[in-house]
C-alpha cells in the first residue's frame, strides 16, 4: 500500500509538468495580451509605451525563459503576482478556495442526503412505480441546464423567499447564519443535479450487488431481507458513491463558473474566468496548477478509500 | 432487441429522440419561417396561431428557431461524442492492449486532460481557433475523451487475459486483428451506453457554453443560445425560455432513458437478476 | 407621447403643490445608514490616473475629486477649484478650495495638482488620460492655492477634460511612497475605502472631513458585484440591495413593474456606433458606407437591442444637448432602400457584397446590435457575417484595426472636442477607422481652438453633418443609464456618464 501511494505520487510529477506546459502555452496563444487588456479600447499608446508596459509585466523575454523562470519559482512556493492587481497569486487563490470548498461540501452533503436513499429505494423496488418515478425525477434533475435552474430559483426566491440572501454573499467567518442564508440557494441549484447523478450510480450498484451470488445465498439461507441489505448491499454500494463524490469534489474546488455567476459567489470559478478574460498569465497558471493538484490528490485519496471500503480491491 | 423493446422506459426514450431527430431533419419543410428573419413590429409576441410558440426579443419565430436550433444541438452533441469516442477508444485500446510504457504515457496524457479545468480549456480553444460550431465540437469532445479511454482500457484489461484471446494469440493472430475481431465486440455494449449518456451531457454542455457567450454563433439558433438569450426576458416573456428549456430537457431525458435501457439489456452482469 | 408628457407635468405640479402645502417639501436629509449598491462589473484597479474600466472609474469618482466636475445637466461646476480665470485661450488659472484634506489628513495644495497633471503627462505612467492633455505645455503652482495650466495651442475642451475622473487629483506624498494607487486610496472625496474583497464587496465609509459641510449623509456605501442582470434584479427586489445599476432593458422593464421599487433613467453619454476600417474594400468607397447607413433603421435597433430604451444620435451624443444636432438634420437617417441600392450600383456593386462585422457577447461588444444590422442589410442585398469573438480577442483586433465593420460602445464626452477629435481627426489617438479627411480635420481643429460657444457651435454643426455624410462610422444611438432603487433612497441622481457623484447627497428615509 505504501509503495502504491509512493508510485502514484511519483506519477503526479509528469502530469503536473504536462499541465503546466499546456496552460502556459495555451494562455499565451490566446489573442490579445495582458498589456492590451490593461490599456483597453479607449486609448492608443505609442510603441515605446507598449514596450515599457511589456517590460513592466515581465512578458518581454523569450517564452522558454519565462516558462523556466516561472516553474523554478513555483517549485520554491512562489506563484508570482497577479499582473492586474499586483497581489500574490497564492493569496488571491487561497482567499477564494474556502468559498468553493464550502459550496462543494454543502452541495455534496445535500446530494448524498437526497441521492443515496433515493437510489437504494429505487433499486430495492426495482421496476415498481416508485422506481420509475424516482428515476424520472432523477433524470430530469440531470437534464436541466444549471444556469437555467439557478436563474429560475433566484427569480422564485426574489418573490417568495426574501428571508434568504440573494446574490449577496457573506463569508463564513463574518457570520455563520448570514453565510448559510446566502448558500442555501446555490447549494440546492448545484446539489440537485449531483443528487440525480448519485441516485443513478447508487441504484445500479445496489442492483448489481443484489444480483450477486453471495447475497442470493444469504437470502436462501433464510437471513431476513433487511439484514442482508444493510450488511452487504449498502457496504458495497459505497464504492461508486466514493468515486462520484471524489470526482465532483475535485471539480468543485476548481469552482463552478455558472453557479458563481448567477449567485454572485466569490469562488474559484469566477477568479479563473476573469483571470483568463484579462490575460492575467500568472494567475491563470497558478489556478490551473493548484486546481489540478487538488484534483489529482483527491483522486488518489479516493483510490485509497476504495481499499478501506471494499476489501476485494487490492493495489500491489 | 426484443428485450430493449420490452423495457418501456427506454422505448419512451427512443421515441422522444426519434421525434426530435425527425423534427430537426425536416426543419426546412416544416418550420413556418426563416429562423433568422426578424419581424420588427412583433417583438416578444406570446404564442398565437401566427407564431405557435411566440417570438423572441428580435421578433424571430421561436417555433422555427427551435426546429433549426435542434440541428445545431444534435449535430454538435453527436459529433463531439464521436470525437470523444474515436480518440478515447483508440487511446484505451492501445493502452490496454500493449500495456507497459505505452499505457503509462497515454494514460498520463488522459490524466492531464481530465485534471485540466474543462471550461478554461473550452474558452482557450474558442479564443485561439475562433468561434465556430466545429470548434465547439472540439472543445466539448476533448473533455469526454478520458472517460472513453478509461472505460475502454478497463474493459480491454478484463478481456485481454481471457482464455479465448490467449488462444487466438497462440494461433498466431496479429495484434490489430485481435483488437478488431475479438476485443472490440466485447466492449461494444458498455461503449454504447457511454455514448448515449455522453450525447446527453454534450447537449447540456453546449448550453453552458452559450451562457458564457461561447456557444453556437448568433444568429444561428441553438437550443443553448436560445435559452441563454431568454434569461433577459424570463419574467416578461416566459415562452422564450420554456420552449428551448423543454426541448433540452426532453432530449437529454430521451438519451438517458435509452442509455439506461441499453445498460439493462446489454450489460451481461446485470442481466436476469433477482 | 406628447399628451403623456404634459399629463405627467400636470401630475408633478399637483404633487409639488400638495406636498408643499402639507409642509413636507425640503425635509432635511437624515444622516446615517449604509447603502448597498449592486453593480455588474468588478473594479479593475483603483488608481484614478490609471484605470480604464468603466466600473473602476465610477468608484474612483466617489473617493477622489477633480478640479471641476459635471452636474447632472452636464454643466461644469466647481469641485476642488473654487473658481478659475481664462485670461487668454492658452492660459487657465485655478483657485483651489482652502483646507481640503486628503483621507490621511494632509492638506491638498497646488503642488498635488501640479504633481497629478505632470504624472499623467509622463508617458511612463501609462495614463489613458495622456492623449486628452496633449496640448498642455506646462503646469505651474505659483502659490499654495493657485494652479496655472499653459497650453501649446488652444483647447476649448480643457475644462471638460479636467472634469474626467481620470484627472482626479492624487496626493504627491502618497504616490511617491506607494509607487501607484491601484490598491490604496488616499483621496479627498466624500468616501474613504474601508474594506475590499474583490468579486465580493467593497465598503466605503464616510469621510468626516469632507469639504462640503454635512455631506455625505450616508455612513457608508457598500458595492456588491453581481454579474448576472437577472440576479441584480432579484437582489434589489428582495431588498438585499438598496440600489442596483442595471444595463439590460428587459430587466429595467421588469423592475419598473415592481411597485416597491423606483427606477431612474437618463440618456447616456456613451454612443453605440457601427464603424468601418475605411482603408479596406469595399468600405474605402464612401458610397458603400453611405448605402449601409441608408439601410439601417435605428428605432428597430433600439427596440431589439435596448428594449426601446434609447434615442438615435448623431456624432455628438444626443444626451449632450448643448451641442448635439437633432437627428432630423441628417438626411441619411431616414431609411431609404432604393437610394442605398442605387449607391451600391454606382459603386460597382449592384448585386451587393459580403463582409464581416466584429462584435463580442459583452454589453460593450454589441452582439444584439450586430444581429439587427445583419438582418437589415439583407434588404439591400448585403450579406453581413458576424464574427463574435471573446472580449480580449475583440480588443486585440480593435488595436490592430483588423476588421471590416465593428460594433462599439464609445465612451462619450459632454464636450464635442473631447469626443470627436480623438475619434475622427486624422491624428486622433482612437481613430481606429483610419479615417482621413482634410475638411473634417480643419473643422475639428477650429472647434478646438475657438473659445466662445456660438462660434464653436457653428463649427461643430458643420462637422457633425460632414461626418454623417462621409460615414467612416455610423452613429446609431445612445442608451440609458439606469438605477433601480428602494423607495426610501432619496437625493440620488443618475448621471449621463454613469458617475455616482450624487451618492454624497443621498440619504435614507426610513
């Protein structure tokens, strides 16, 4: 196990290097550079002014020098400063991470509370009316574009749920109760789709487990249905839940642009979006690198959790 | 096939898909108007016999736009799924069959794609290559490549060491032949399921791109950009949002039901339980 | 329409009479309270001499002062300068208010004013206001409260330029210490920066030492950034916001239907334009540009793109009433398909042609406008393809002049010199149509050097007509500046340039 973890950690290095090169080149291929965005459309600077500004923003050197310079500093924990705000990139990112992490935590919890019981119920009553209804609701939850659902929710709330905070985020450190009032709607808007995904996975994995020989044997031996289900089926149904939760936790830390835009949450997604729009190279690079790292580490964690939950899986 | 037909949910899904597919295919002959024609005196008109689904903020007929918009949504989502299927399956087959360093390199590349924030990738692709339906296909397709690669690789690994493959290999069959003749048929069912689910995700993804102004290019209608434009009028003219919203939901529902049905029917592990 | 207006007039009269009769008029503004205002864009930097984003400019305007400023009728009024003299058209002398304090307690003197102007004039600073000040020769500070600006050549719009928020006066000592003021605020304005969390909120608190006694009335102003227009409406409707600056016409209609809100709208100074690169075929031919102009129907564009909120404009924004010619003065504003086709035929394009329009999905990028133009041009056989690009790519192409047609939002000025010279003089710094016309140049130079209103008015009347005729850029309309607010918000005026100066006179009646 220890060796496996070590091996996986080593494999991180090429992935992170690859991502760093891709993001570095990609953002520079995008037409329009930071100096132009800085100057805007209402002014025309002279050639010397442009050169001066390029030097100021540190984008006057050859590409490979810029890259090596950047990656060298990153290895020493220095992600550079945002070209637009002149604040350290790492500070900007760390200020946003808690918001995205909170949304991730809340909507995953919401989805688990809703999706797992629904999935189990649906599987146990396979092909019943309950099954059909919960599956259709589940799929509908999956098929609504999230910005549309979010807009409908905020519009509805603006008439009938005015006790909540609409598009007026308050950080968790400022006031927990106000923070929760602001997070309820985004949690629902994002969690509904997630609950639908979970429900489907749980349903099919419970079905799979129920069909397996040992359960049938147990049932044949006369063990009461409930015991069997709780002892065996649920435990095994956990595996896909961990997978889904792991993948989404990774994505969510990177922020959900759509939800953040509609509910005006200051999360990672908007930070990344505006960083790209303003060609803030160090910020874009820093975000992508850190989000990638988080994503890969969470995936590793998921793989380790598998072993703990499902003794059949072994990594050698 | 008989089993699939017996599964009433997947039949429903198939029927929904067929209806929408036919509707967009026949758009030129059944659409009442040119989808880009603006009627200046008739902005945001509610549904009437003149405009069965009303008009949008430019005075364009929503019914016609919905029919033509279906073309973009169908073409983009099917093509991008094909892109993902093609590249993903090829990668998965190579990685799974050859193993070793081929496997390591290919799967690390997949990891890079998987870990890279998808929306940022889409924005960059659009900004670098320009905004066109082809590039939307690319931007969406790339995102789903790793899923297909992982799925295929897993299945190949499961099949590779089975006795019959060992047997044909012993008989001197060459790798490409083994892959095509013996491995692909075995993984086809799970790929089919994945395809139907990916198409439905791609329909949604196109609408998310439209929300950010990166979807199909106006004035060409797509369900995504129709829905995105309707945000401005959601209260004043709900019909502008209901039509494309319902269309997206129904088609996604259709593909999901079909995918579920396919899974129940094709996946041998799930066959005939309890 | 006319009856509606006169009816409204009567109503207002009745209202005033009844109110004054009950003795409520002129109720003293109450002090205190916080006002939360929702805006759709985050500020990008806070140094008044450096920022370019509309969103930054609006906030900077609350924390700093200019020598002079505009009121909501677009008249120049004193700000930091109490009075000024113009002995000849090359010399401007300003007398500063005494005892004005920066937020850090230091007194504002003529040295700070001189420092600010010199800072902008230094190309190394990279100030967007540099091109406004091109004719300035020298800035002098003869005494502690006196500043003299000397010009190389006459520039009638100097006062208008000085009213720009980009020319807000910054403290010499703070800039020398900090390098720039992008992140710290040391102004003289009614509000001080208290707390700033980007993409979340910015809190400004009352400046107790503000030079206008008693003002501001509010204890604090909190900005909230809410990118989605519908969410802005939801937040103001549910009273999470006291006020929201809304740009989308459809959302304004919805806000107006809400009996709990009051909505204020004024015509904007920003003009929507459709320009050409006049060095590229087929738009290097004046007749082709005129044909396109004749094929457009501005009212239809306004109806679809702005929900009807806007008015057609000539080269001077219609909201700058002192200078703008009524659009009836421009013959080409009457749509004429036959004449347009005839012009195309004369230009050798009887079967029309195809070209592309550059636009972007953001409000400034004018995608809805481009869609309507595209549809209207079909009627003269011209095929316009839309090139919708991401905002950064749009700016890139704008800078390189790499387009055939482009839809823009031009930040207008109340003085025609400030607006037109930069845009249409052959040496203008934002003449990205690459337009060169000796007659236009001559008129713009005349308008710049003349001083008295009558002469200038005649010159600009001629210039506006000539520009419309040459059509390097087609001026379409000016939209509205809008604010939706709670009924208890009093004393606020929406300004045509989007500035929020009136927050210093705003108070809460609850």
